[in-house]
């Protein structure tokens, strides 16, 4: 998992830079799609073994999906009605995908995954 | 009307300062040596560490700058704070346990110390120290700007410059009182006060504007704000919006005022609960940003509040004109707490960089700590004041530059370097230098070819990561003699 995340980070960094330099709608779209990879990729750098490894993969996978849903929801739902609590749809996607779901998923997932002996992110890939 | 016409507010402010001073004096009794001074003796529990991290992170940026930015660009501003949902976990997972383990093995008191332990290079440590100093001056400048806005209202001062000078005097005196032991325990008090302020002001803001649905409807139906105000891409470019998310979501890994707190926790197993306490407490504080950010435009749209001349006045104008005196007093104390807790952390970090880290890198003898420390505080505070006086923009934009300076320079080398042995001194140095030069360069000289809305900090962070991976691909840091890699990066 750590090797995969290093590759993902190594590719996404120059892609994000290019998107910023190109600018415009195209740059914004690429940036929105690729940016969520970075925090998830960094969190995947730790080396985990045993049953926890599967849990970490699921945990980070769900986080990534939530972040992508948030950024893509902002892009594609802008201007549409049908939100919640009087807020437009794009704002609801933003708040839920980028804020509320990660706020519930990450802290509780972290506490659950390392419930036995505490966090152990002291081993890295070679 | 100013706060001076409402004496309870001034009384609340004075009481807050007295309580914080008392806690600071109590903490001084627990300071016996450098370990106590720099990392609270590594005796801090989960709640102290997590709330100290929160209050060091949340400052005038959140309580004044946030509502001000919202008034200017709408709910797009929330992209700055939404990452708090995962940044607590990101910090713990990527760096928290490693930094804590490092602090248990050897005397580590600063972020440059961590760079020195990992890379063993004076160039890398020197660049990291330079980054810490640059970011500290910028971040502190933002705190002074926020303090100026607040004190101008509290004391009814006509000139912002006078208020800023007053704020500078208060900050320096507060910081000189005691080192990090005073900071971390006063941070606990301040963190609690900040959370209370967040909840109380949010409830008052929504009520004052007529309830949630009426507030949102008033903003959407107004001519001056309109439905775009409520859209993420309504009043800001996509690259600005997503840039905020990237900078504040990833750049958190380079914030020394937060990372430093990991050295302090007494039991590393307690880090399991750290993301929950940190993210939860931050979410409560951010309620003020949301509540005031929506209420003020709604009140302006309804003709109950005059349009703001300065967007950064949003929170203080609301507190002055729409909250009971006691609530306003609590809120002022809470905002002061936010500013002082961050500023105190930064002053200490900047002083350590000047007095300890920089002389070591330059091979100079270590100066007498007490006198040198106080002089360093004055130097850092003076530079920050100069920046604050010259900066005429929004508090949040100076905050973005400051946060981005730390993040772009330090986050890639720390986050990847502490996990991948191939990252050596060359890659780390390239990354830090790229982050620093690109961020400061684009802030000072924005080229015409850079697209509208692109944040310099976002470009710098992406460039810094790219530089790290490019150099690491060419030069194998472990093979090149990263002698300290083996003990840290297993």
C-alpha cells in the first residue's frame, strides 16, 4: 500500500502543479479530481500488517470516495437547486463530502483501528 | 458605538487576561529545565495536548478573518476549514507517532531539530529554520492585524495603527512571562473558552438574523449578495476554492505550532484519541465562522446593519450591535484567547529558531538563553508588526500566505521524508527551498501569466512535492549516506 501511495503522490504532484499553471476550467477540473489523492496518499504511507491492513485500506478508500464526491459534487451541481436546509445542492455536496463524512469517518476510524495497542505508524516502506 | 460604551465587555477582557496571567504564573512554578520550558516536560495528557494544538492552530484567522472572508466571497470560504474533518487523523497518522518517538529518544525541542535528526544536514536544518522564521513572522503579522481590529473596537481607538501597537505590547509582555509550559496550560483554558464562544455566538447569530431558514433566504434573495453567495463557486474561481482545500488540507503537516505539541504528550498510546478531540473541538469553534458569516450578510440585506467598510469588521460589528453585553464580553475574551494562544506559540517557536536553531546551523556559540530569548521575541514581534502595518488586505489572505509558507516549505519533506528512506538531504533541501522561494516569490511578484484566482501557496505546495520526488528519483538518499535514516525510517 505504501509503494502504491508513493507512486500516486509522485504522479499527482506535477499534475496538480500543471493544472494550476494552466488554469481555467480545465485546470480547475483536473485539480478537483486529483487533489483528494494527496491527503489520502499521505495517510497510506504507514506500514500496517495483519487484519488492520484491510481495515486501513477500507478506511482510506471511504475517505477518498467522500472527498472525490465532494469536489465533483461542487463542480457538477453548481447552479442546481434541490439542496438541503435552504442551501444549494453544490454546497450540500461540499459540506457533506468534504466536511461531515470525513469528520465522522476519520477520527472514529482512527480510534477503532488502533484500539489495541495505540497508533503504530513507526514503520515505513523501504 | 464602541465596546468602550459597554463596560462589561472591557471588564470581561480584563478578567480573561488576569486568569490567563494567573495560569501562566502557576505554570512557571513547574518549569525546572529546558525540557520543561520547550516541551512541557513531556507530561501533557491527551486533552491538554489536543486542545493546545487546537488553540495554537485556531487564531484571529478563524474568529475574525473567517467571517470577513465569507462576507467577501461567500460560503466558498468554508473550504479553508472543512479539511479539519481529516487533518487531525492526517497529523497523527503521518507525523504524530514519529515525532513523539523521536522526542523520547533524544532531546528534540523544535521542528528544525526533527529535520536535523532525520537528515543530519546543516543545509536542510538551516533551510527549515529559515522557513520557520518566515512563516512565524507572517503568521504573527496576521495575529497582530486581527488584534488591531479587535482592540480598535474594544477601546474605541480611532486609528488602527494605535490599536496594533497596543496589541503588540500586550503580546510581547504575555510571551516574555514564561515559556511553553505557560503556553500549553494557558492554551487549555483558552481552548475551552474558544469552544464556548463558537457555540454561543453561532446560536446568537442565527437567532439575530431570524432563524436558519430566514437567514439563508435573506441572503439568497438580496441584490447585493444573491444566491451565488451560497454556492461554493459563486463568488470565487474554482482554483481558488480547491486551492484553499489543498493548502489547508495538506499544508497542516508543515505547521510547527501544531507539530511541536506532539513532543509533549506523556503517553503515545493516547494519540489514538487525538484526532477525535482535535477535530471535534475545531468543529465547535468553526461554528462562529459559519454563523457570523451568514448572519452579517443577512442583516445587511435586511437593512438592520450598515454595509461593512472593511470585511474584517464583520464579527466585531455583529458583537457590538446584536449581542447582549455579557455574550459580547465572552466572545471578545474568546477571540483574544484565540489570538493570544497562537501568537504565544509562534513567538516561542520564532525565538527558539533565532536563539537555538540558527546559531547551531551557523556554527556559532549558543548565546545566554534568557536575555537572547527575550531579544529574539522582540525581533520577531517587530518584524511581524512591520508586515502587519504594510499589509492592507484581508486577515484571511495574510493568514493563507503564512499557513502556505509553513506548509509549502516543510510539509513534503516531513511527511514523505519520515516515511521513505530514499528521501535524502538533497531532496529535502530542494523541497524546502522550492516551497519557500515559490510561495514568497509569487506573493511579492504575481506574474501576469498566472491565472486569476490561483493561490501562490497552492502552486508552492505542489511545486515543493514535485521537487522532492524529482530529486529523490535521481538521488537515493539512503545510499548517499543518510546516516540517520535507519533509526527513524524503518
